[in-house]
C-alpha cells in the first residue's frame, strides 16, 4: 500500500540550497519512496540559539510503501550521507529531515512522533506545506490553511519558485 507523507527539509551549513536540492533527489531515488510534490525554496531566520546562519527550508510530499519507522530510517540515512552530526540541541546542521505527516496516522513512539510535535509552531514548515497541499487537513481535523494564516511570514522569504530550484 502507498501512503502520502510529508517531509520538512532544513539546512544552514555548507551550501544549504545545494544540500536541500541533493536531498530531494536522493529521497526520490530511494527504494519505496517517490517524490509527489515539492514546495518553493525558502530562506528563514534561525529559530533557536542566536548567532547561527540563516536556514534554507522546504517541504516535499512523497508516496511511500515504507512504514513510518522505515521511512525514518531512510531519512536518517540521507541525513548521515550529508555529514549530519547530532551535537548541540537546536544548533546548526547540514541537513535536517523531519517527517511531518504520514497519511492520517498518529504515531507516538520513542523514536518518532507524527504529526511532528512542532510543525504547527513553525512558519518555515507551514508555508512550504501550503505550497503543495493548501487544502490539507491534519489528523485531528485542524485545517492547515487556518494554522498558516495565523502564523504569518516573519523572517521567511522565497529564494526559488519551482523545483528543480536550480
Ligand atoms: N530554524 C529555521 N529557521 N529553520 C530550521 O529548519 C530550523 N531547524 C531547527 C532549529 C534549530 C530549531 N531551527 C531552525 O532544528
């Protein structure tokens, strides 16, 4: 069975735009995962400790035959291939891949929480998600559009309109 899932991408180290473009291509070529949509590419002010570079952010839709945990393993493989080192909490990173949604499923396990626990607080997640699926309803019945309207666009700007971004 195929499930539509949404993944947030973020990077603020080592040519962030390139990190994100490469990550999308790698995810699309991963067995059991097919790219189904891609947001604009955004630049965003860092949330978290000050003094770190601005981020590049985007969101993709994928269709996958992988289970949520297998999808998480796949995302962590791609992160590790980009030299991701897990060090400071909320510190700078070469590539961050967060599973936002997996169909309508709610997952609460030690390794994985879906919907992503902070997605409703982050405009660099909600606005790119709006690019792909403006009519999306989150598990629990909340409309993405309503959340995104409340959030606003502070600190967020579009740097490329259409995938492939460059
Ligand atoms: N801030 C922005 N703007 N974008 C991110 O992707 C991002 N990711 C993070 C923290 C460190 C919370 N801040 C971020 O993990």
